[in-house]
């Protein structure tokens, strides 16, 4: 029976997040928020309480509500469903402007989970918080792409060590692994071709892999040394 287990070496959020974080207090003034965003060239800021717990997030979209009102874009009497937007347009502090509850992610989350959280929340940056909600960092879309900067050589070695060596019987180099620009090519002959889809799936989980081209084949057929004799699996009783 094949042992299909291998050590999980996937990157997690704490590996790529930004540890130095610019955060706001709930009492931060509107103009100070705008200045901070421009100074640090960021589009959203977490809001923390006195214990550094994240209580909300202020984004550029929250700030732009005020611009919409000044241009006559919001009318609470015409569209009652947009009254919360009108309230934000009148806000003057981070506590009034922020979106709650905040969309966050833990430090030990996989990059795939962080990407899904961003997509579902429609956000570009996520506060990273511990189990108590305390701010530990920020992870952005660009942070999640860092894994694709891995060198091909490092990706290939991880695949050989963590996938090939555990999945297939035979010599360490029975399956050849080549990586070019993140695209992995697997070649060689293996005993059990049923393991091919398993190999492809595991290789795709290696951080930095862009695509997988699998050319693995089964063992060579033994030549028929005496073609005149029928091929039987065993002798039959007379």
C-alpha cells in the first residue's frame, strides 16, 4: 500500500504578511484619515481599540460617501435603503465611518483561504488577528502573490522531497521533475498509474506552482519471447 502522506510545507499568512501596521483609533478625524492613507499609499486602514483589537475597517469607499452627498448622489428620502450610506456621509471620525464587523484572517490561515476571504468580502487588504482579535499584521493581494516569486530550483526540490519521494515506490529519481517559470513537468515511469491524478493534485498545492504538465507513464510491457505460444496466466489442469 502506498503512503500518500507528505509534510505540509504550504505557506501561511504569517509568512507573507506585513508586520508593521498603520492603524486608526475610533476617534481619528476624517481629514487625518485621508492624510494617513495618502502618506502610506494604502486604500484601507484597520481601526483598533485600546487593547489593539480590531473593531472595524475604514476604506476609501467609506470616505467617498461624503463626496457622493456633496454631489447630490444620495437622497435618503428617495431611497430609504441607502440611509446607512447617508449616515456614513455625515460621519467625521473613524468610529463612525468604519465598516463592522471587520473581515479578518488568522496568522495560520493558508494563502488560499486568505484569497477566498478577500474575494468573498470584496476587499484588497485583510487585518491579521490572533484568537483574541488583536492586530498582528496586514495581508494584501500583492502579499499573496509573493509565492510565485519562488525560484524554480526550490520548487522542484520540494516536489521531489515532499511529493515524489512519499508517493512513488522506487529510486528517488525515478520520476523526473523539471520546473520552468513555475510550470512543472513530470516525466518517468511508475508502477501504478492510478496515482497520476494524486500526484498532479499534490504538486499543484506546492507554493509557487503555476501549472502542471504530467507525462508519467506505466511500466514497460515485457516482450513476448515466444510468440507461437499462447499467453496464459497459469497452467490449467488436464
